């Protein structure tokens, strides 16, 4: 499947049922331009609040979700996953850490319709391609060190353990070698990845 960037129109919509086989949705993944963040803020907030409720307030630890989302919208790069032009997930990540080899994932959220469909891959590809284009060779994130389900999820995506920070486990994805990406992963055929984690 070749993924094509979705349009820049608003992501405020309700996708048709993604559970039916008769009408498969058109999926897309891309990184929003900074000027688009405000246009899609409501859809990103809605999806984040739904996920925070589903996880019983465990999506964001130690911070008010709305305050955190405001900071993310102002400071992070945001890759979006769409189904028929409607928001189906997003990955907020930082690529502004000068002197660091890694871009940092601050928040990754998938709608229930996008889960278990393999659609996190194009979202991570768009994120990784943006990080590589900005000169980064590692994509890092942190998870609660006893959140086994989330840890297994990221291990399946190719992330590896990189260290502990208090009650959090740092995981990273090597963007060099076997995970090397072209600058525009959205036009490339999906790839299988099996990269180890390079030190940060």
C-alpha cells in the first residue's frame, strides 16, 4: 500500500465505520506544518481526552492534560494519521533539542478504529522521516517502567530499551542502518524494520 498525504482540510469529522470491509477507508499520514496546529487543535484535544478517559487518566502523568496539550501544540512537531480525511491518530514529537542525536516522542495517540490494524507504522514512518530530515538518527520516548502492554507495543515497532529514569523506561528506535528512511516516507512502500537501538 502506498500512503498519500491527506489534504490540509480540517480533521474535525466522524469517519465512516472502519470495521466494515465493504468500504475500506483511505489512510494517510503526514507531518503538519506549524501553521496547521491551530487548525487541528480541537480534533487533537478531543482524541487525547477520549484516550485519557479510556486509560483512566494514565495517558499523561503528573500534569493537567489541557495544559500539556497546549504546550505540545505550541512546541512539538505533529504527525497525523487520517482515515478518509478524519483524524485517526497523532504523534507529537520534539526535534528542537540541539546537540541531541534523538528526536523525542512526547505523545502518541491512536483512535480505537486505528488500533490493531497496523496503522501505527505509517504514523511512525512520517515521524521518523521528519526526524531524519532534521538530522536526527534516533527516535526516543519514555513509558512507565511497569506498563508491560505499552512496552511490548513499542518493542513490536522496533524500539529497544535504552535506560531508566526514575519510574520511566526510555526506549529508542535507531533511524540509521536497517531503519534508514528516505526523507519522504509517505511515498515509499512500507518496509519491515529490525533495528537495534543506538546509544543517544
